[in-house]
C-alpha cells in the first residue's frame, strides 16, 4: 500500500493516485488523519494501525508514504 498525503482537492495528487493505483496507491487527507483508529505501539509495530479511506489497516501493509509540498 502506497500512501499519498495531500489535500483531497489536490488535482496533482489525485492524478498521481490514478497513475499508481496498480501499486496500491491511496490518497490520505486530513479527514483520514483525524479519524479514530490510528494507533502506534513502539514495542509492537505489528499491532499499530492507520485509517485509510475510512478503513483501519495494519501499518505493516504500508510500503511507502509520499507527501506533497503545497506551494
């Protein structure tokens, strides 16, 4: 799973997600970051979770994170 962190209205980010959807790309916005379900356990990363598209996923499923710079 490849996470692209950007504003939901960012057309460049949306285009990037569309081009990389075959690689498991997902857009992560402020809405996702503020949902309940995010948990980070230093002693047990396998139990840590993120919320992507309203769905709770294990962080071990995340292979990369891309953040876009807003200009």
